[in-house]
C-alpha cells in the first residue's frame, strides 16, 4: 500500500513468470476468512459448496481461468496490447452486442485476424504453453469471453485431456448472427472456429444470447455474480463512507467535474464509459427531471445531483470516446441547468470509493441499451438502493418491476425522469421499496448472484468435466434444444427448457 495510491488500496500483484493475478497480493494480506463467507451464505448452499470442494481436493483437481484484464477478471491474464484491444472491443464485443456502426470500419480484416491470433499465441507460448506447467497440469480451463479464445486449439494440443469451458459474459445478438451477410455473422463465424473446440459453453440465461451452431447439449446457464464481502459491497461505517466520499471529490476536482455537495442527495449510474451503457439517456433523463423540479419550485439545494462514474478497463479503447461524448452533451445548448449538478468521473480501481458512493445514492440508474447481466444492479439492490433500469438483456432477471425498482422500455427517458421525480418526492414510496430490499425474500433471491453460489456452480462443472473419475459425469448435463427461431434479445427470459447449472446440484 502507498499513500498516493487512491484510498490506500493494495495494488494488484501479477506474477512475472506466468502473468497470473496473485490472490491477496500473493498471500501477503488477507481480506476475509472462510467463516465470513459461511455466515453470509444459505446453509444448504454452503453444505453443497463444501461437499464439492472436498471432492475437488480429494481428486487433486486443478482448474485455471484465463481473462484479458486483471481488474474484474483475474486468473491468468494476457499482456496488454492496445492495437489488439481496439479489435477485440470494437470489432468483437461491440459488433456481437449490436452497438457497433454497420460500416466497413467495424468489419474484421485479414490483418486484424492475423494480429489478434498472433497476440494470443505469443501470450500462450511465453507464459502458459509447453514447459511452463500451467496448461499441462490443468484438468479444466475456463476462457472468459472472446479476447483469448484463439488459445483454445493450443490448449488442446499441449494437453489433449484438458476440458475447456468457454464463458460468454456479454450479450450476443444471436438474432443478427442468424442473418446472412451481417457483421455479426462474419465475426461469429470467425470466432466460432476457435470456440467450437471448447467442451462447454456457459451463457447468461437469456434466450437470445446463445448463438447459432452451438449444440445445446454443450450449453449451461449461469448469471454473473459479485462478492458481497469485497470492497465493492462490504459494510462501511460512516467515517469510512465520508473518507471515500472525500477521495471521490478529489477525483472530481482533478477531472474538472462538479463535486458532491455536502447537503444534497444524488442519483447515480455506475458503469464503464461504453457505447452500450446509455449514458446520453441518463443525462437527458436527469435534464428532464431537473426541469420538472424547477417547474414545481423545488429549491436548488433540495434537488438531487447526478453521479455518472465507473472504472476504466485496459482492454476497452471506447472509454475516452464515450466520456468525451458525455462532456460534449453537458456543454451543449439546453444542458445549462444541469451542468453544475453532474459529477462525471472516471474512477481508478478503488472498490471502496464505488461502494461508498453507490451506498449513499437515493436511486441507481442502469439505462443500458444492450446488457449481459449487470452486477451493478445487484450491488445497488444489496445496498437497499431502488433501481430504475431499461428492460434489456439480463436486467429483468435481477430487478422485479414495482418491487425492487422499475423496468422501463429502452429509450423512454421521459418515463425514467417521471420515476426519478416520483421516488424523490414520495418519501413513503422510496421507504417502501428500500424496505422490501431488506426483506428476507429479496435477500435470499440475491444469494444466487454472489461468490459462494457461483463457486458452487464452477466446482460442480469442474468435478463433472474432469477426466480423473468421480461421482458426476459429463453426460449428467443434458439440455434440451430450443425451437427454431426463438432468438430474442429484448429481455425475454429463457423459457425453452435449457437449464441453469444450479439446477443440477441444487436439489
């Protein structure tokens, strides 16, 4: 830890030999204990987790996780290369989500493909390939999203018995992939030449997120999760909240943004500065909201501010572009009335800052136009902060309309503004929703989206797929195929018989 590092938070430690993110700074510090997790987990889930962990240890299994970024990913990570991240973000991620412009600039070229494959192979050969022991010793390897999927054939070559799980975290527009000649089909056809060699495909539980060509016998459903005991979610007492709020205001000052005022409440959207996150909609909804407040003669000091903040990511070149777009919107005609009320900040990777700022909001927004499964919604609800979100992707699985917040059709900023005003002006309504979020039913519902539940899912899969024998076999994971043409990317919950991974162990 160093005083100049934001919030005195330990830096992430990455080994130089294998480019592996070291847990707890390579065991130099310990944030939580096993007992901390036990007392926050449903007894039946904890019992299954320990049972699967004991089997995993008894069989001496090993599984590895490969990702492109140390923050929010972890495991074994690739050495950053900005030219490659332009390809993986704008020509993989944005295209598959359907948010990239339908122009030649979004189309993969042969040079793009060669550069990306070479980068993947160089990382594999240098850190994880033959003679390193990383892949040779693994029974199961998890590949997170498409950035590193080109190493799958190399894994199979070095360790033919190793089982590979491809984890798809993002929204994939399967409806567009199914269209001949689409950008999405071109990208998916290319990526699938690598992903098809994986033994299992894990998807968010939304019908339109599972692309064509994947045998449904290889698909498992698993939502994204957050850790209720990490810096993003753990309880902070009032002095800590105030300390990190002051750190946040220093970020605001450094970036020439208005700061949080001591006596004013605020709304918030925590997200990356990404084209899919609907940040222009957030700004417009707030502008309409404040206009209504002024019409109703609400005093300025009583009108909530707006916070838009989030971390950057080393593999996301869109961050600066979207941030600059938001600044331009605030500088445009018509936004004079909110210009000094909006804290627009790129926050370094200091979890406690986001925790404290989100914890203090009166309403959280998530106006993503495309979304996989947004853990920031889960994190807001866990802090008893009502959420207003667009009805997109996996968000309807997380947020119950009129119970834990409100779901709005994408683009309806007037409705968002009306709901902001309703939750701001009706104290009884706000307390009612916050009270429901503290209730036992909602607390139990969120358990599925926490670390211990997801660890149980992963241990079950690894114990299933590993070759070294065991009580559970891969054929214990059969899944029904959908009817033809059931791709729906507008928030429809999957309903065609495919199963969550949890359905196989939570009996």
